[in-house]
């Protein structure tokens, strides 16, 4: 169930990315898409009743039923790269606003 | 018309991803507990079976970190993390390139009042210490270098909103960032020289769950935390400058 919900977030993001013309809305769609994909990967590794993959005084043994740690570490990488791409995208948005005075791609295209 | 086309495309994509990820027709494997490969990371049995790993007791494991996700990120797949740090560096470089470079000082539009200035100084230390705690304990508790670095950047954001960070301090952050990145690569080369593999864990792994355990992992998380913190602070600084000039 959670897989389908997170996939619908991904779907929502791609839909926004294709249909919107405002650059900030496109960046928000990009982030929604990324969050959906991260949730999807994380939920694939989870099953009912499993615990977080960290040994502690409460859960001291490796023989316990832990969550799959590999998707989580891959998502950690993906989140950091998402931060980087968002920063570059916002810098581009500022540059476009400086050059053209607005952020709507259709209006900019009409002026050229 | 375009929207309907996109909707149809998305539906195909969703079905395809779901089929591949959940049923996996190529290998006939499921996401079930018995089928997964990463059990070896949880048992620390990639190079050989050490038996049951017990918190606070097991010693001389191939990886002595209590946090398995951190063990994968900075020990088993440390080379991957080096690439990740490089991606963040390149994005900070891109932001610097797009925003027009160095030299201009930050002038805030608002004049910070008494409460903001002294409140920022008060909160700054607490947030900074919490960030340092986060990346120093990354191998035993949730957290690690990347969230710790982000928290440190948040403390720098508080200071710069109060108008306390000057251009000189930003230069110090740049030097810190470069030094941390270079030391990360040097740690990898030390592993190559002493144990024959890049990023090999050459220090003793200690007891699982202790602060000084897991070999070079706390060291690497310290370097990642400093690097990510100073990098994100640099990105924030570029954006603040940008806002003033336009």
C-alpha cells in the first residue's frame, strides 16, 4: 500500500514538471518527485514488525528481525544529491529572473 | 491532449516500476526477509561469519559500527560516499559560478534588532554543539555527517540573518571545506598504502557501541560533517548575496 502511495507522489511530481510553466513550481515538482522515489525505495525494504537497523541496548543482537539497511543507505545518498540539484536549480532560477524579469517560461518564450 | 498523453505515460511507468520492484520477473525473487542480500551487512559477515553480533560485547568485527546504515555508507561503500561528497562540491561550485563569484560583502535589507542579534548568538552555540554531536555519534546512533553538516549550516544561517558573518569568516569556511575534502581522500590513500585497498578500514574496530569504535568511521564522519557544513554555508552565503544585489 505504502509503495503505491509513494509512487503516486512520484507520478504527481512528473505531472507537475511536464505541465507547469513557472520555474519555481517546476523545482517544487522536482522535489516532490524525489521525495516520492525516496519513500518508494525505503518502503520496499520494510516489512511489518521489523525494527530500525541500529544495534542498541534495547535491541542488542544481530539475530533480531531488522529492516533491510541497503535501501536506506542508498536513499541517504539520493537525498544529498537532491539537495545539490535543488541548489543549482534555484541558482539558475535567480539568474533567469535577473536576465528576463519573470519566471514564467511561456512569457519568456513570447518575448524572445 | 498533452496532459492525457502524460497521464498515460505515467501510468505505464508506475505499472512497470511496480512490477519490476515487487515481483522481479527476472530473478523470481521477492523483497522477503530470507531473500535479501543485505543480511550480510547486518550480520557483519561479508568477509567471513563472526557469529552473533552483540551490542557492547562483540570485538574485532570487520565493521564495528552499531548503526548498520552508517556502516554501509562510510565503510562498505565508502567510495560511493566520496563520489557523493564530490557531487555536493560540484553543485556548490555551480552555484558560485552562476551567482557571479567572490568579493562582494553581504548587506542585509533589514537592520537586525536587539532580540535577533543576541538571540542568534545564544542559539548559535547550542545548534552548533548539536550538529557536532550528530556527526561524532553517527556510527552508534541515527544521524551522521550529512545531517550534522546540515545542522551546522543552519546555525550559520541564524548568524548570517543577524548580520554577524562577514566575508572574512566565509573565507575561513572555504579553507575548512578544502582541507576536509583533501583529508578525506588522504584517509583513503592511507588505507590503500597500509592494507592494499582504497578506503580500507585500517584502525582497530573496537567494541560495538562504544564512542571510540569502528576504526576510521568517526574520523570520516567528522570530515564529512565539516565539509558538508561549510559547503552548505557557502551555498547559503551565495544566495544571501544574490538577494541583496538584485
